[in-house]
């Protein structure tokens, strides 16, 4: 049966307290001194009554702000390393069961701002996520000396750690989520797992296990066998978790379903819709938004969503991604407000304005149909920028496409903008700058829509030079070139 949050808190704390030697807070250990807001260098602010921002000057400060601005107290806190995302990806369900914030720390020392927040909350227990290479033994020793009851949840790698987190937090109704946790391109290995937090943050939500792109890791396979798992919800499309990996899950005798869309934002919407459907009532609740482009600010979002009894979604940094705009408008009558996790680099003021418009179901702002944003296609069967209404194919061409990346990343393009290999763009010899082109790989049928922002290719016999992200989306990064069809789009 589904565990209620209070019951799970007691059970999880009992499990944790029994797994490690405990240091009681003593009078001879001086309490941590609280820091003034200006010492934290935080930039959190309420932009409007309906949209609030939880942000700091960096990833650690943002995790502190996500706790400080929305919690008065907590008996337990979960700490994960600020220097990588691997261990924090599976943390939301555990943080929810412990009613705990997720705070980030450095490997060898806990930042003063985090110590101050632990003291302000009145924390007694601290759970460290990951092994000593993620959070050093010196951190555990220091926290113990300060009087905290310290335990560590860790496995031999990120997959094993996720399994251990699931063991501690339990598996309600025999259901787990499975999300990508490792990929040759690290930027593609975290967004769906963060999106899965929308489900993990629901009351008694399922934990998240992790998989590699090309196979089901042995540690995850072992967790599926040993935990009381009956159903697996695969988060992300076949480009993220191929059907052969899903087949390996099904070989264990488990039922599987897939939540996915054509981009990481469409996948996020699918997960959020599923989370909304599981809510016990239609009472108004907040929407927590995290960036889908950079992981550091997004890591604390799941625990915050749990604390606010909110749902969670990913957005582009420079605009509200179209699938999320549609999501907010579809549920605007039950969404009470928005909370953005991260500063303006994570979610610009344009996102704030568009979110306000969507929450009120007002007219879509012009900026919402602006320049395409980065999406590496990690979630769906296709990688594509958001579709735009009223577009028609005005011309077609066919030939060999190539791609370019790191050596040119950050350089100015012939169209006068900075080349970002993570964006869905391309170079063409004649098409006007800003032209949108739908590109189809003729070998596998995969598609991506790109924006022309450079001139090329310079090699004879080629018709397009794709960015690295676009090449990944249609599957020609490894081969270097591929035969494509280009469809020029215009309104």
C-alpha cells in the first residue's frame, strides 16, 4: 500500500538510524552561527505574487535558497555533492519520505551557508548521498563532531547508489521509475531523471532507478530483482532509453510503460501530467520550474516540489518551452503560483513573464515564438525545437550532411551570433540566416528541426553542416556524415 508521508518518515528514519553509529548533539560542540543574508550572497526575490524565484549566486546557494525560502524547520537533511549530478538524481523520493531538503556540499568541506541552514532548520539527522569520492569522510566526521546523526547511503557507482536510495525509501505499490543516468555525452544524462522528480515528489511517489544508454546496469538489474518491484515506468523516449534496454527489464518479468515526448520538455510535460493525475484532489497547488539546460540548479527542485506539495516541470532558460506553456494553460485553474529554481541564467525574465501569462491563461507573449532553444534530443525519439504553428514546407533539398562542434564552440558565426554546439542549428551556403529547416536522416528516419545561423559546409558535395546537438538528434555524430533530406519551413 502507499505509505503516507508521516508514516514513511518514521520508517525511513528508523532504517537510517540503525545503519550507522550515531553522534548525539552535545553541549561542548558550539552551534553553527547563522549567517546574514548578505553573507550568503543570495539573490532570491519574489518577482510577483504568482511567480517566485529561489536562487543564489551559485549552485550551493541556490540549494540553500530552495530550503530557506520555503521551510521553517526540518529534522533531517539530505546532502549531495555540488560537483556532479550522479548521486542526486535519485534523491527526490528519499527527501520526500524524510520530509527533508536537498542541500549541496563540496567533496571535502561543507560550505558555511549550508551549515547555517542546517542550524536554522534545527536539523538533527543528515543523510549523505554517495561514496567518499562524492562526499569525503572528512565531511562526515566534521558533521558528526558538530553533533549531527550522520548516515551515508551509497553504492559502488551511481546505479548502485540509486538502488540503495530505493531500498531505504521503500517502493510504494511496487512501482519504480527508470531514467537515463549515464551517457557518453554527460549533458544528455540527467534531464529525464530530474523530470521524473515530478512523480517522485507526489505523496508516496515512486523512487527513481538509473540506467545506462546502451544496457541495463547490473546494479539496477539487482535492485529490480531484490526490491518488491512489479511495474517500471520508463522516463524518456527510445533515443534516451532504447527498446533493447526496456526488453531487458521485461525479461525480469516486470510490466513496463513509457512516458516520453519528442524533446526533454515534452517528456517533462508527460511526466507532470501523470503526476497531476495522481493527485488526491484538484486543490490549487504550485508549479516548480527548473531549467532543462543546466543540472546544478535543477537538483534541488524535486525536494522543493515535495516540500510545497507542488508539481514540477523543466523549461528552457530563455523562454517557457512550448510543451510546458501548454501544460500550464491546461491546468491553470489548479495551479496557484509558480516557483522558479535558479537565477536569471537558469530562467530569464522572459520565462517569468510567459509563466505569468500562462498561469492566468492570458494571451501568449510574442517571445514564446522566438528563437529556438537548445534541446539535445535526449528524451524523445526525435530531437527537435518546439513546433511552431502555421509552418509550411516551401522547398526541399537532399544530399550529404556533416557536423561541427568543439573547435568552433563560442566562435562568431557568419550570421553574427555566437556558435553554441549544444543548440539545434546548422550552416547552409545560401538560405537566409534564421531559416528553419526540418532535417530527416534517410537511413533511420529520425528528424530534427534546426535554425540556419552560419555559412557552410566548406567541403564539396555536402548540403548542410549541423551542430553537434543536431547531429546527435538524427544519429550521425558517430559516423560524421549522413544522407539527409532538408525541408525549408516558413509561415
